[in-house]
C-alpha cells in the first residue's frame, strides 16, 4: 500500500539523512525506492538491524535493517571513513555492530531535528543492535503498522529503513516544514576557550566505543595523549571527580545518564573546566539547552577521519 501525505513527509528527513550520511560516513552512493506500508504478519527479519525507540507524536521503533552482505560492506566502509582503519572484517562482530549502530544513530538523530517541533515532538532513544529473531519479535510487540523504504547502496546491495509504529497521536493532521540545518560546530561566547597544553588531560564521553576510539585517534594526531574515557554520563561524573580532566568532549544522548544531566552535575563542581557537547540531533533546542547548562560549545556528528581532527582543533586552540 502506498503512503499517505503525512507518512511521506515524516519519512522524507530520514531518507535525506540516510543518503547524506551514507556518503559522509561510508563514502557510498545510493538511492531509495518509494516507501510503502508493510503488514506486521509479512514482516521478515533480515538478520541484522540497528534500532532506536521513538516517543512523542509517534510511539514506535526506527530500524535500519540489513542483509548480511550489505551489513558487512557498510560496517567496513564506516570504520574506514571514521577511524581510517584498513582492516576488513568478513562477518559482523562487536566492532562492526558498533559502526552500524553509530551510523544509524547519526541518521536518526539528524533526521529527528525536522520532527522535533512542538507539533510533532518526536525524539529517539539511544540505538542498539539487533542480532537475533527473538529480539526483533519483541520489538514487534504492539506494532500496528510498518512503513518501509528500500535503500539501494551502489555496487553493494540494499537495506531497508523500517518504522515500526505502535501508536500515532490522533490529532496529527499535518507535518511542519523542516528547519534549516545547524552549523557543524559552534562555541558559546560566555566562557572563551584558551589554547590547551599538549600535556593536558582530556576526557571523552560517549556510549559508543567506536566514537571514543575515533576521538582518541583524532586527539593523538593533534598531539594529545593524556586521554580518559567514560561510557555514559554517570561514569563521566564519577571519573571527573577522580581524574579532574582539563577538557571534556561529551555526547548528549546516552543511557544511564544523559550528557546534559552529567554536565549539570559537573558544573556544581566547577564552572572552569571546558565542556564541548557532541550530538547527532541538529536541534536548536538541544544546542540552547547545552549552552544554558554551562557547555562551552557543541559539535554536530558525524566526525570522520577527514574532518574530525580539524573540528576538534577549533576548540583546543591547535
């Protein structure tokens, strides 16, 4: 069944960001076929998927759904473009799953900016990777409709964007126009950043291991080797008290404790430690909240091997 106007408008930001970040994070071209509605009974798990729960006007799960050959090709390409890694994996392991989940997280986060207005208020939770049929069955619990968009990756194969919908606000009658894109990064002027000494201790906070690894690579290229890692906001607050870092790069959307909550707690300890937030949600409200809580600036994901060092250098005074 073809999509109605509302469904098409909701899907468009995801289609746009899928193709944009397929190129940016994996160096791959692609195209999409027209979307359609799928029945829950006919939906089949294709073995690998990265998913994220959504809430707000639509309660459901967004899924990037891969066949094995597409998952392997894309996972290797993302690791090559983000990490500069030359190693090629021939099966999905934790490294590949992390790459695909971060790619999916970036697409979903950037797309939800267009859907995060007060009218729609659609927000996504941190992503996870799905390996097994039982997990996928649990995601289908309560789902009434499935929207599917086939995505063709040049010279590789295809995967699917699926929106597993549990409920839709009955008052939804129109979709606001997408807002203009945010800059890639920005500094807030009330606490100007000073050049950082190469021996300074930098803490990087992100729930995705691949992101922490990539930031370490970029920082070391810039001459910074005293690096502390934290896996979520709670871990960041605990390590801040113990390690007393000189600078912090911190993700916003994380399990256990969000980056914003961690920032709030860190600011009760010190107003002087520079904190730059990382986010894939290109939303002015997110950026303004970070500033209000005491952040010194923000960086919009994705960061790649080509762009990452230069963007970090803007904040470190290199």
